[in-house]
C-alpha cells in the first residue's frame, strides 16, 4: 500500500480600488430611489455637505428619507439629490410635547 499525502493550498486575493475625482468633476451614478442620474457622495462628504451627524445620516438612510447605493465592495454612496431634499429637523419616537409627571 502506498503512502499518500494530501496538500491543500489556499490563496487569498485582495483588491484595492482608488477613486480620485476632482471637486469640479462629481461622481455620477443612477439612483433607483430618485429614478435618475445624480451626484453620489461618500458618507464623509454627505455629513460635511448636509450638516447631519454621521448617526443622524444613518438614521435618515434607515428611514428611507435619503437614498444610497452600496457598491459591490461594500462602500456606501449617498444620493446628493435626496440629501438636499432631506428634512434636518430632529426625529422623536414619542411626542416631544408630552411630559412625564412624577
């Protein structure tokens, strides 16, 4: 009987995509929420442009107020058109005029 050895080789592949765009040349893409081509912003750009905090922006994304596109690599791009139309007033889960009496 022959002695055989089984060898398993595993490889790992990493890809890095760098997108460089001058501010004068916006990144455009199709927003299914708006139904048209619009400027797409990174989360950092959207926070700077809108005045939302990062957590506030994520909340608006979850509510569907602001549209986003997730790239195949998992990066989130924000629709500038829906961001411009977003209401920046605070959202409450309960009536802010209600009071708790002790």
